[in-house]
C-alpha cells in the first residue's frame, strides 16, 4: 500500500519595524556586533520590556488577511531554556492566548488546483542573538544585535501532503507578508525562515504518524529537498520494519540529507508561564476595524482584478501579482503603453529571464517601466520588428541608452515602406528565376526561402508581414 | 502531592543547578510540603472565574516604533568576563 506524507510548517517572519519588539534598540542590518543590543535586550537587572505598537498592528493585519480570530485579550509568556545567545535564560513568546488563531489561506498550485491550508495560530515573540562558532578555535562569540528583533511565528495545520504543497504554501505566505508590508521576505538574511514537521502514514489512515521536526530552512529549494529526503527516509525505515523517533533534525544543504541534532532532546521542557513583566494586551473592535481599513489589495484580489481589467489569463495574472513590486511595475508599463497583453508577455518572459540571469529583484531592474512601454509602442507602430525588439531590450538592459535612441543609433528600425519592400521583393525574384518557376509549379514551401532572402538583404529589418504580402501578390 | 527525588534532579538539570544526593532528598521533602500547601487552592470553586494572567488589573501600554537607545556597547561589555572583536565570549558551544 502507498504511503502518504503529512507536513506542517512553522514559519518565522521577521516583522519590518525600526525598533525591537520590547525595546528602543535599532533593528537595522549590518551593524557591528552588539552595537544595537541595549540593556533590555541584554536582560540586565531592573529593566522592563514595553511592547512596540507597530508589532501589534502587524500581527493583527496578518490575522485579518488570513480570516483568523484576533484574540481580544492576548498574553506573553516566558519560554525557558539555556543557550548563550539567549541572555535572559528565557525567550518572551506567546503560549496560551496567542494573538492570532484559526486562520486559513487558499493556496494555488502550479497545475491551477487550489487547497485551503489551516493556520493553527500566529504568535509574537522575540528573536535570539547569534552565536558565532567559526571565528575562534576554542570559544564561541555572541552577537546580541538580533536579540529582541520581533518575529511572527505562523504555525500551520498538518494539511500539506507533499514537499511541493509545502513550498506552494510557504510561497503564498511569503507573498502575503510582503503585500502587507509586515516583513521584507529576505530569506538570505533570515527574515523569513521555517521549521518543517514531517511524518508519513499509510494512504487512507486517519491517525498521524510520528513526526520529525526539521529546523531552520531558509530557502524554498531547501524546504522542498529537505521534506523529500525526510519522507523517503521515514518510508524506508517503516518498510524495513523500524519505527520513527520523534526528534529534531537538521538539513545539510551540501549533502541534501537531514540528520539528528545532538543534545536538544533532553531539555525539551520549556516550562512556559505568563511573563510578569508584561500585562495582558487588550484589543478593542474599533482598533481592529482601523487596522482592517489599512490593509492593501492582497494577491488573490489583485489576480482577479488583473484578469478582468487587463484580460490576462490566470497563469500570467498570478505570476505578475506574486510580489507587490512586480505588480506595480506591470501596472506602470500598462499605464505608459496602453498594452496590457504585450506588457504581460515582456515582463513574464524576457524581463523575468534577464532578472533571473543577473540575480536581480525587480525593484533593481535596470529598465524603467516607461522604457519598456516605449519599446512596446515601437513594436505596435511598426518601427521595429519583434526580433529587433529583443536586441533593443538587451541593449537597454546594458544601459546603452533608452529604446528610442538605441533604435536610431543602431539603425534598427524596421523597413515598412511599401515601395521599398516591393523593390526588395522584385530584386529577390529577379535573381532566383529557377526557384520562382518551381514555386509557380506548386512548390509553395519556397515562400520561406524568398522571405529569408529579403531578410538577408535587410539584415532582418524588413517588416515580415509586408514581405509575405508582397510575395503573395507578385508570385 | 509529593515530588520524587528523580523529578528534583530533572528540574535541577533544567535550571542548571548542581545538587548533591542529600540536597535531592531535602528538596523533595520541602517542595512536596509546599505543593501540598498550595493544593488547598483546588478546594475553591473557580467556575466562572477567568484565569488570571497578571495580578494587576491593567492592560499593556504600548511604545511608538522609534529608535530611542544609543550604542552603549563599551559600558555593557566592561561587565562581561570575556569580550573579543565586539563579541561576548563563552566556552565553545556546538549544536
């Protein structure tokens, strides 16, 4: 009988605030070690944490965007464990009464099918510091700049049935938090990372198998590979008569394997209790209404609007709305060109390929929306052919100039003058009498040959439609 | 309610406290007495009473999201047993 994978994710999204969750220390990246760790972050005696209002608003926004229940009264708890990068000996988190519970999110897969994934809870907590193990041979260095940075931990139900589903869910959350403007989504810097809970069971079983938790996955690819490896590992153990141990595992991106983490198990008793330094957080319904009014158009709604307003297919509309930056870029090109279909084509193909090749995000794209619009307009009015447009695109990408000046400088404009085209066609027909006879005898496939000859003379700049037309007329 | 010496050593381990076997016996006895004392609370009928998260009948004030702290690394690190290159130094920790 077949096996079924069961996956749930715990996503940590770093909230995009200026200051920390409980202190006025800066959260800016790139500071020298410990220059942004204040007395509260260090847990010095006598300090008192005070909650950042923006952190609270961001958590409420996330809850509203996932149709969740927002707790009218939410409390903070201490999660106790010892580690050098946790100065207080506890992490301020939420246990009972988290701020967000019972949410859901519709996830669309590559084949167009959709699935609703449950969000068990989302709670606020502070990040720990960073341990540096490789700088000194026999000691560990601790940088506490990250201690106290606000995190929203988003816990899903075990609703995913494959690595691909888990990645699709994670991408949807990633897109959502960036739309909401509550997280920059930068995975390389660790602003968006996740733990995966993975188990397997016989297809048709309703009870869950024993799960392993894979820690700290910070790319979509790692999430996919780690889950695939873990599912295969568990199936192999079960099929050979063994049993799964509930444990924490680490993914090694070099070998593509997961392995058990040492020493974490025996202390897995966090003794949560309400933090006496923090009072209960009460949220009035008029506050929640005000936050709701500030929520921007979200990916699902934008996809629908792009389909109806611009006549796009679902696939293109989704690709263009995956990030708010891409959607804004697209709409700027449409405003400047009035060509929604061509704009979608260029952005999802040539522009996407170039960004991908150079490893750039769209907000750092070297081509301005107005320039792409100008290029599109040159195709529409017949100044250049589609083939030439690709050359101009590449030149603008290399910043050799704007589209119009490149077309003029390199003399790329398309030959669209009817008289010139007629003369060129006459010239080609006159110099290939044998082929003309064959064509007239029924070998119509030779049309392509004639078109090719005209293109050769014009270095590809003749308007292909007009050349075809003229050839048909004259042959 | 009684608490066994084995549980005492588990709790001590979580709190990073070193206890001798004699200590274990004594703490087992004393903590059991404390728990028994506290257990009297179970006799009170608390139906309809909301669990209390904080003894003060107040709600959490909020602070604006502004950076108010300046860099005081040198002052803070003057208290640390070992510091190098701006990092706090601890014995080697391996995951």
